[in-house]
C-alpha cells in the first residue's frame, strides 16, 4: 500500500499521464495543474445528454439507442427509464439532449429532444415528462419541427433555460442548406418557448407573415450546444461548420448568423460555400471559429469553487480533434483556448458541471468521467 501511494505521489509530482489501478482513474495535466478523471460508467454507446438529480443520481441519454438511463455515480448502477418515446434514427439522431427544469423539483419536469420519422421525413421533437422512480409519466409533446428530411443529418438538439423560457436548437438537416435562412421553417434555428410549450409573444418574428413564431435566431448550420453565461446571462452557442469554420456565437434576439451565405470554411469537396464570402452586412460574425474543424458537441460554463481558475470558462467537446475545449471569455470575446485530454484521443460528446462542482464528460467510448482537480 505504501508503495502504491509513493508511485501515485511521483506521478502527480512529475506530471506523468497514467491510468491508476483497474483503469478507472486517470491523471492528466492542464495549464492549471493536475486533473484526476474518475470513470463512473462505461456501458453506454453515445452519452449525448447529462442531467443531475437532487438525490445525487444523474440521467444520461444514449443517443443511438434512443434511451435515457438513471445512473448512480457512487455504485455505478444503471437503469433504463421506462415509458420513453419511440425515437427514429441512430446515425445522427435518436435521443438527444436532456435537461431538468431549473426549478426542479418544485417544477418536476424533465425535458428531452429526439428525432422521429413522420411521413417519411426525419423531424426534431421536444417533450417534457415527470420522472416517477425509473419511469416517465405525464409526457407532453411541446414541439415538432414543421419540416424534415428523408435522411438523418444536422439535427442540432441542445437545451438551455432562462427566466421560465426553454431554448433549443435545430440543424439545417444538411441537404437543406437554405432552410437555415428561411423563416418559414424551423430548421437551422434556435427556438424559444415558454416552459409549457407556448410561444412567447415577444419572440422576434411573432406576427410576421409566413415566419415561424417559435424562432429566436436563424442562419445556423448544425448547432449542438447552447448555454447561458453565469454572470452576463448571454446565450452562447456553438455549431459545426463544413470543412473548417466551426463557430462559437453570442446569440442575440432575431439575429441572422449567416449560414450558408457566409462561412469561414469550405465544402467537403474543396469548393466554396455559396459565393465563398466570409462576411456580409447584416449577418453576424462568430465570436470565435475553428480552422480546421474540431466538430463541437456538448457545452457547459464552469462557475464552480472546485475550479476557481476556470471561473466562467466555456467548455466544449470536440469530436474530430478529440479533446475537451476550454475557452476563456472576456468582454464577450474569446481571449484564450486550451485543449484538454488530447492524449486520450476521446471523442467528447457531452460536458456538464455537476452539483458537486466537478465537471462530467461523456465520450464515444461509451464512458462518463468525473473531472476533479488534484489538490496538493
């Protein structure tokens, strides 16, 4: 036992990246010291959405399986929820993001979005339900996109709350690039609803002829992350670009974020997107963009006392470049970036701050990890 403690001390002291016994723990470096990663689950396929219950347990969606699991981080016991909706799609869709109402359990609603096939077209759905033990009850369908596509692709699907409103994203469905610019379709948009699914009267396009009243912003390609800044309460979003040009945006009411008219990337065949321009009057520029693409997925701001050096930093998973992206934001601008866990080569799908103040990440290896600082 003394030898094991001595080895662990040397690993921490000299910054060695190494798995600890049973490969359930891992020590890695960061710009602000050592981090300890603890594996709390390894039996999922794609842990896309994470949420935390007041009793210490957590929920995790398994995207391609169309499931939501109830998980005990201490015992690692995992139970599949019953009475889930049927989902369609597994390549890009399925059971997507999940989120508890911010006033849970006073308002005991679980929100989740997923994809369905309706009349041969894939569409995005938002539902809410009450969690009774390990089963959903009183399921309520709040939203179904008015358009879809015959194949899966670019479904978006991320959820955030503020002041009694629920915000969530939809992608342009890839083959329907122009859908992002059309106010007559829900695709390629950020949607804003009251938490009961009603359309707010102050949404920017309410009453405008042929415009969908649920739209909050438009011109998005494949937005897979939305979150509110803990101090400024600004809505931040990230979305996939094509070959290069992934974006991080500060979202404002009614604004057009440009896809596919402007883009900082090119198409997969090497050709320009549209006219090949990167800016145009009336279209918003990203707060930050990536060339080459990192393929962003999952999003969380950190405001935990466990990581005081990361206060209000934005964390984004990276699928293509396989890391956890940390962005430092000052006065609405990204001023620094760190790429964590690059040696592990994980496709990071999800990231959330838990009630214990630690970060939790889900990877395409089917694992969920708890991230802790190593305090010397």
